């Protein structure tokens, strides 16, 4: 029997879906990227107000960069009626990487989300022309009369992914944070311009883990054991169009532990230790490099890494406890905290300083 490795050397990872918020929370969580094993992040635009113009995206990037100078921030725009083909061409010239679509009301700060894709076809055509990525939050809004709820909202969405790919075959499209076997099968059935991100937490959780546990509650919610198995299996088979996008989404503890919990799981500070620990648990540690460092980069085609980012990092086998919380002061100076995924539990790996 081959001995389990005690050290792993790999490129610095890419996280193709992260929420860095704004204000005091942004200033608290963004520096935690340093030391996480990640050097490139794809930043979500669902702020208040949403990032819907090139100028807003560049201003946001200007706020983020000093907080983690060694990290490359890939910026995105929020799909809304205000977004025009002209703005897409302007954004592409400045290096903005993609556009994020949120169905109305399905997750944090998505009240301005879309209700129909057809009206955005001129925008998608412009994106196809400039080779910009369309990122889809793959759920439809819950509707009791139509039999739609959080457990089947993703599967009901997949027909929209299929039709968008059919109508724009050269448009790079990413189905974000897949949670179902149906989503995996759909992406695999489509062409090379369709990719799919998978989070750290959805490789670990099933529905029982978030029902009654607010800190594991996210959108889309974790589903059934067979859905989690499909996510794990597609990584084990080294499918090149599935890659890391953590959807790390910090919220203050008091907002998570409220009567109605906000959606989001926070994994930013320990991305690679989480991922190595979880992949090893189902026999996929050998896929860490491809899933976290190669597949997403090949699909997104981001700028070349800097010399510092090109330096390999090491993960060492060392039992390490996840902090119970990360403390910060809010805009009014009040003490707050963010609770990370698996708070207080042990990880098998850590990034070597």
C-alpha cells in the first residue's frame, strides 16, 4: 500500500467565484485571501448598489487591490436592464472578465435580478463578440403553485442553460456552484464553451447538514447524497470543464443567526486546506491540482500570473483547527464576527508559510 503523502507542491490556486462584500466587511475578509493558497479570484458584483458599469467595477477593484496586493482580482458586471452592448465593449477593453446573471430574488442582493433572458440577447451577442464569460446563478425563483422550491430550483433552471448555449454556441457560459446530479449531467452533455464551478462546501454537505444549521445554509442549498456523489465523481474523473469556484460568502454572525438566516458559507481564509481535506476524504486528492489550479484557468483564460504568483506553494499534512470566528468592527465601530465553514473542526492540511 502506498503511504499517504505528507507534503503537496502545487501552483497557487484560482477561485472563480468569491464574494468580498463592501465597507468594513470587505476590509476584514479580503486580506484573508493572502495565505489561503489562492492568488487569482473572480469577484462577484452583487453589492448595494450592484456593480453594473465598467467604472463601478474598476472603482471596486481599486478598493480591493490594496487589501491583498499579491492577489489578482478579476472583475464582473451585474446583468441588469442598464447593461448595454456598448458597455460590454467598453468593459472588455479594460479587462473586465464577465457578466453575472442572478434570477430575481434567489440569493443575497439579487432583487434586481433578471426575469427573462430574451431581452438580453443583444448583450449576449456583444459578449460573444468580445469573448467575455456569462456566469449563471442556476436557479429559478421558488413558486409553490408551479412546484418550485429550493430543492429543485436548480434542476428546473437547466433548460435555460441548454437554450442559451444553443443560441450562443461561441459564448463561454459557466453554470455556477452546481449542486445536483442533473446539473453535472447537463454540463457534460453540452459543448466546450460551457463550464461549471463547484464549491468547497457542496463537496461536503447534504441537505441534513444545513437544515437547522444556519452556518451551512447557502443558495443554492446542498441537496441529496446522490447529488453530492455526482459532484465528487466528476472531479474524480478529472473532467476538464469542472473547476473551483468557492462561492465564499461572508455574513456577520448576527445576520446568519437571525430569525431568518441570510444565505452564504465562508471559506476564503482556508480554501486549499479545506479542499485538500475534503478531496482526500473521498479519494480524490490527486485531482486537487487540476480542479483548483488548471481547469478553471484553461476555461477562463485570465491574465498570466506574476512572477510571485508563479511560485509553487506547499501544503503539509498537519492537523489544524478551523477558527471559531474571524472578528472585525463594523462601520459603527461595533464588534462583529464571521463564522467560517467547519468552525472549530480539524483539517488535515495547512498551507506552509
